[in-house]
């Protein structure tokens, strides 16, 4: 094999390798191509996901507002209970004082 035959053989081998690579690339791109229906389905799923996230955000906001309202109501109820307990304590003390006063008045008679 002389030099010219070697160059032509090498060129032919490289050209065949190029053609095989190009064909493999074309075949892979054809097999992995995304169809329009798949893109429409992905768009629909993205829209549904966006709506679900908005609904979740609204639910979280509502939950936080409701929690704040209930916490405020709890604090008000606790304050009212504390005031009622203090009033009851004062009423018991006053009743005890009146009972003692009545007993002293009965003993004095």
C-alpha cells in the first residue's frame, strides 16, 4: 500500500465514521423529539401546578388570619376569666367579712 492509497483509505474511513455519527445523531434526535401533544400536556400540568400553588398560598393566608383571630380571642377570654376570678375572690372576701360582722353583731346582742 503506497502513500496515496493510505490517504484515500483513511479519508474513506473518516467519511464513513462521519456518516455513522451523523446518522446516529439524527436517529437519537428523532427518537427523543417532544411532540406537540406532550408540550400541551406539560403546559396544562404547569398551569394546574400554578393554580394549586395559588390555592395553597390562599389557604396558608386564611389559616394565619384565623390563627391570629383565635389567639386574640383566647387572650381576651383569658383576660375576662382573670377579671371574673378577681371579682369572685373580692366577693368571697366581702361575704366573709359580712358573715363575720353579722356573727359579731349576733354575739353582741
